[in-house]
């Protein structure tokens, strides 16, 4: 990674922490997770201590994100141990610290511990307020648990909150989708994330798909996307990325950093990192990961060496998913690969000509129509860049 | 050496499917040329493709001995010939090797277009015709009606007909007796010097080029220095022999013999079918009659679907040509399809067979462009061009006129479908010159048609109009001026060369519209909208627009997803690489295939 430039372009550093335990497996989830057993938990916590100890001591860690799995599933004392262990290895507490929780696992004692640790943001996987839809997703919670959990989170007084919602679920009507959005907005979190149900390989839903029990309807998905975006704007949640909406100044900085191709270190099994010129992942297996940690040989898989042209392309591909788009001058400064931008110029101007993007000075952002086809735009960008 | 009076050289000619090859099988059995245990169906058709399609592609001579009812042994040389019009020159050369022809007529189907065409060919060659009514065992056989047709259409006395069934073996011996009694013994045996007719040749990887020959006069043996009289190519005889039915070495080939000569040549293209072989040192004075050069009539581009197969395709074409000098090819480059070959064929069936053999014998996936004929273009400056690829047609402003090849088609149909067939002929820009009644149920139309118009679906439509009872044969009928133009298909204003075609001006718009519509159905939606146009020169005659697709987005994309997401996008990019990029539109290979396979080429 280029560090020769001005200090202004030094990347921001984030830490992601993967907690690979879930009470059960949701039908749509492809993330690495296991059922929690005490022995595994202890081994996990011990290996995490080792991994945290590897964090750089000379860099400020800007944001922290605990995902999973279900981090909120850990008992209060385990959460405390994990949190202290992390803090002990950081130069200073992070400015943003998010933890994902399932509604059924939200308990007062856990929230109190998290509050004391300095967690700033609770993200809760609501998915839907309709019991039949929750059931079809294989979620364990019931709508009333969502309300109880939400009351507890609010009472604990975290500055930022997020609810995850899911749409285009089989048998979900557009009216149900609207009702879910309105209900989520009524609860008043600072942030909402909405996800189109996707059929990831190795999930129960994917199996149903391949058996023909459910089907993908692009037109229907498009309707859900557009109606969702429209309604969220009406309700005061501004879209800042394809799936993310926030009240003013409530965007998730951790995610923004990754989309801007900054640096992040992932800890825990299956966690991905982009750090010091390399992308890599820890093994998606608790035992393999823990063994490596115990032996003092942190295992890296899926390694990709990065250069300025890869990072520049990705800063565009992922940056354009954000409503703010990209500042070409800025990313050119961060990732100096002059040929790449020149190669992309005809495509970028065509995107603007065809109404898929807007340009203003060195800035480029996708229009509503462009954002709906951002995958195609992403692959065109990669396609245009000569190997 | 057999006495000339005890040699009979004959062939069996027939319309396709009238039972020619099955009848040959029975003759081989009866003369014990092939032991029963070695017998298999269609013995003489050695190629899989021949067995499967029930057609004969190459000539298959076989020598056999028949003990006649008079107690004497006769040497029979039977030449099984390809029956299809594409190979009519080959047929005529095979016929030229004989003195007699068994004209086979299906007892249920009656006289068909190729029956007549083949009978005429045989008469032209001065052959004695023995009419054979075959499949007499069929419940639908109507022998008396066929006899009437024989007299009325072919002017052959009905009482000459031999009645047979290749299936049950009825009448086979009568047929062989007829050969003894009615086929003349070998002609022209007393001309001075060696005269040998080449009626086919094949390439053998071990032996080299092997000529299938009929000796008229003189004698040829291993070691002889020989030459062709047409283009004076000299060669050495490495081996001679007969087909019994496998190649069997002999000391010499003598007057009246049908057999083979192994030469020291390596390329069948060095020899021309119909040429006369003689001794180099003391050549005979006159060539055998009827020799002419054959030139391809139909052209089409053949491209590998996987561009990396180009060299494999090249070598397989080379191998096919080793055995088929009538097939020509040269490399060509298409913007849309990449590197491939422009190929020339004798006709449509020949083209289909070559394409099928490339797919099957060489396991290659290929895509073929629209077949085209050879146009004669006269430019305003007086220069004349032969154009067999639409892309090479000069700009309309410099064309004085274009001539297209015509055919004279004889179309045999049930009388009831005459109206529909005449409508088809006129739709295809043809003119019916005269009609002839075959019998109460059938008529024959003689029509002058542009060859181009029968290339794609004429035969299929004729069959469907006549419920399978129509048949057609044709011969080339010179060139004729026509109002022709090149129709281009453009994607975002960029022409797609593979879709260009030369069409009649009156049909250009309809065809352009149909092609644009079909492309709109086939091309996948893309990120940008796509304009499809059909045009003649700068004049747009049809257009369609494919709107851009509206959704292609993944919802979830975070730090941990970036590697995965990038891989996915890379994969999509790889997929697009296999597409052809025209007018900044990625056109998948199968869109080309679908369009080019649209049987009617998009016209209605």
C-alpha cells in the first residue's frame, strides 16, 4: 500500500471481530457460525486474546465492529472478557463500536456490560415484524421479543442504533414490506439497513431454490427495492449506500471505511482483513483458526496482494455503491494508478451520458437508475481495466 | 483375365430412399461376395453418416462373380453411386464407368424427381437402362400404376421392368439375369493405348491417394508411369487391384475392369474426377468424353465456437479435403465471429455433410454463417467480380449490375398441391416454365429459380406443402440479372458482418424487419439500451430497441464480502470475454447461433 504520499492519505484502520456462535442457523445465512458449547467458547476467547495481542500498537483504531454469528449471544461475562481484551490492545478507545445482537439475546446485564466497555452502536437483526415471514426465514424470535429487546436497548442509552430488515421474502407482499419499514421507523433507530433476500450457496433457502420450492423474480425484487428506497426517504432515513439508510450523521463509519478501501484487521475465524497491502482471511473453522493462534502462527487463507490499480478499481466499484459516489482526484491520490482512470474515462462518461451516473468536477456518483444496476457497472469497470 | 463377353459393369440409380443400398446388399449375398456372417446393413456405406442418414456419399464399387442360369460365370462390377443432386457430377462419372444402369423405382412412391434426373444422366452416358420396380412386397405397392408411369414419363416399355424386393429378396436373381442378358459387355476396348477413367478418389493415410477407376482399353500394372490427360499430371502406379468388396491386390487391370490404382500422390486435389489416365510414354490419342471441372456453388463461413479451436478446425478441414477435392476453404476473419474459414460446397447437402463431419468426426463445435451463392458483379468501370461473401459486395454506387446463378428445377408433386407449390415458387422469385402430367395424381413442374432462394428452406417447405410427397431435382441454368443488394444488420450503428446477406431489393425490408425482431428476442438486456437496425447502404429499413435492464444489484456488501464480491464480478467479466463485443454490446455466442440457425434466415 502506498504510504509515500501526504499524511492526509494515510488509511484509516478498523477492527472487525467475528463471533462465530449462533443459537440456530437462519435459512438465509451463509456466515460461518457454530452452536455455542462451553469448551469451544473458552477456547475461542483465549485465542481471541492472542489475536488481539497482534494488533498494531502504533496505529489508532478508528472503528470496531463485532459481527457474526451472534455476538450478543455471548454471556455478559464473556462479552466483558472479549471487550476488555480488545481494549487492552488498542492505543485508544475507538470512536465507533458496533455490536450485532439478535432480538432474542438482548438482556439487560449484557447491555450494561457493553455500555461500560464503550460500545456506541447496537445493530439488531429484526428482519421483519410479521411472524409468518420470520418463520419462513427460520428466525428464532417472535415480534414481541423485538419490542422487548428494543425497549431494553433504548433504556441502556446507546447513542446509535440500527435495525436490519429483509425484503422480497417468498410470499411477502409489497404492503407487508411497507408496513415493516413504517414499523421500524416508528421505533426510531438512528440507522436502518434493508437487505434483499439473497440465495447464498450452502443455505437452507438455496436448497429450496434449487428444488424449485421458491423462485427469484427480478421484477418483483425491483419493485421492493424502489418502494423501500422511496418510503425510507419519506420517513427521514437518507440512503447513503445501496442497503443503508441513516438519520443525519448516523452512517456506519466502519462500513464506509471498508467501501473507501481503507484498512481493516479481522479477528476470529473466517474474518477477512485488508491490511498492509494484502487481503486475506482467517480459516472458516474454529479448530483450525484456534490451533494456528495457539501455535503462534496466525493462518492466512485467500491471500491477494494488493496494488494501487486493484485498490483504485475497488474504491470505484464499492465507492459507487454509496450515494456520495467517489472523488476521482482523491482516490487517484490515495491509489496512484494513473493509467487505470484514463482507461475508465470512456466508460465513466458513457455512464453519465446514458443517465446512470452524474459528474460534477472530479466527483462521480450513480443516479437512482445507476444504483439499481451497480453490479453491472462494477463488472464493466473491472472489464475495462486491462489485465 | 476374364473374357470381355463375360464382364458386366453396371450401377444402380434411384431417387433417395427407393432402396438402392439394400438391394445392393442382397446382390452381394446372392453372389456370395460377402459371407453371411460378415454381412451388415448398408454394407457399402462405410461412413457412419451414410448409415445413419441412409444416404450414399462416396462411390462404392464392388466386383463379384455370378454363375448365371446358363452355367457360365460372369464378372459383375457394381458401382453404388451417391444419389443426391449435389453430387450429380460424381454420379455422372460413376455412370460413365458402366455400360448399364438398374433404374430403381419404389413400387409405392413411383417416379420421383431424381428418378427422372438419373435416368436422363444414364441415357446421356449411353447406358442401357434396366427398369426395376422395387419394394413390391409393400402393401401400398401399385405395380401397374408404376408401369404406366414408366411408359408415360420415361418412355421405357413397361414389360422390361424387373420386379424386386430388396427386403425379402424377391426378384434379385431375375435382376442379375437381366444384367447378363441386357447390359452390354465393356465398350471401347479396342482403342489403342491405355484409357482409364477416374471416377472417384480417396486418401489413405498409409497408401496415399487411391483412384477408383474403370479401364476401357490397355492394361495397367504396378510400376507403370502414368499421367492424367486433362492436366498432364505424372505419377507412378504403386499397386492395382479390385474391390471384392475390400481392396484386393491384382497383377494388372485390363479392359473392362473396375478397380483401384494406388498412386504416389499425396493430395486428392491433384486429381480431377472424370479425368483420363494413360501411359506417360505412349499416351493414347483421345481422352474419354465428358470430363469437366467442378466448381463450388454454395459458400458459407465456418467458425469455431471456441476461438482456441481454430487450429484444430484448420487441420480437420485439411483432412476432409484429402478425401473430397470438391470441398474448398480459405481462412477468413469476421469481426463478429473471429477467425474461421470461407468454405465452398457443391450444394446444400454437401455443405450439411461437411459441417456434420466436422462436428462429429473431429468433435468440434462450429457455427456456420448464412449460405451464399456466387454472384457476378459488373462494376461501372467495367470490372467484373465474383462475390461469394456478402461482405465483399462493393458499394452500390459502383455497381452497374449484379447477376445471380439460376437453376432449372424439376419438381414432382401431387396434383392437389399445385397451387401452393406455384405460390412458393413465385414467392421465391421463380417462374414455372412448363408443367407435365405424370399420371392422374402427379405432376411435374419445370421452374427457373434463383439458386439463392432454394438455399435455406425451399426443400423443407416443399415437403411440408406436399405432405412429404413432393420431390425436387435441379441443374444449373446460367446467370441472370437481378435487383440485389446487401442487407446489413447493425448493433448500436456498428455492422455485424456475420449477419450481412445479399437479398433481392423487394425482400430486403421484410427480411430486415424479421431479423431485427428476432435479434430483439434473442439478445439479453444489458446495462445500456441497444439499437438494432437493418440497412441497405446508408438507408435504414428496419429498427428495434432493446431497453436496458433495470436491476442488477447485490444488497449485502461489507468488508468480509469484498473479496467474494470481487471474485464474482471477475467471473462475470470472464463470461463477457467469451462474448463478441460489437457496438459496445456484448453479444453472447449463442445469440449468433440462434440467429444463424433461424431456418428461414428471418424471412417469413
